């Protein structure tokens, strides 16, 4: 368990300090905004689709290290995937984040995203980690309403 905790901490710190795809897209096809009022996290996610494939993705915003790292990991994981593959990844990550601490979770195929599973040890932070994922889901679904974790 200590190894997983160390990995979780390293990945969160790395992606918070140097977030991937922290940018505004010149011609987004879809976008969505999300907020976590409890923690103050705010995110705007922009997606450029080429047909059904995520050609480019970027995010802007501010918040805690977990939300920023989760957004960074998300953008790296879904870029180049189809919207269906991205939705499947959302479901897998959401299941991992919302399962009970200590419960066995299948993280096969999640790669670095599996490190977000460490958030389960801190239930109040699950909303921080899941906000970017819910915002992606809203963007892919063309939902006009801002996403909130409340």
C-alpha cells in the first residue's frame, strides 16, 4: 500500500506542477465548464473533434492539486481516442474513484490513471478528482449547463 501511496503522490505532484494540455484551443468543437464549490476548483475543458475522434483537448482553470492533476491525466489519456472510448474511460475512472476504500478495483488498462485511485482514501477529495471527468462527459454530450460537484 505504501508503494501505491508514493506513486499516487508522485503523479499528483508531477501533473500539478507541469500540467499537460493546459491550454486554450483555437477552434474547439465542444466545451464545458465545471466547478467544485467546496474546494474552489474551476475548470473549462475544450475538445476538438475530428469526426468521432478527439483530435485535441485542452483545459484551463484553477484549483487544488488533485483537480489539476486529474485534468492533466485525463487530457493525456483521451487524446486520440473516440468519444465512445473516452466515455468508457470515464466509466472506469468513475467506478474506481467511487468504490469503497480498500475495495478491489480492476485498474487494468488505466495506466497512470490508476494512481488516482489513491483519492479513495480521502473521500472528501473524490469530487476534486472526478470534476474534470464529469466536465469531459458534459463536453462530449454538448451539455450547456455548467457541471458542479454539489
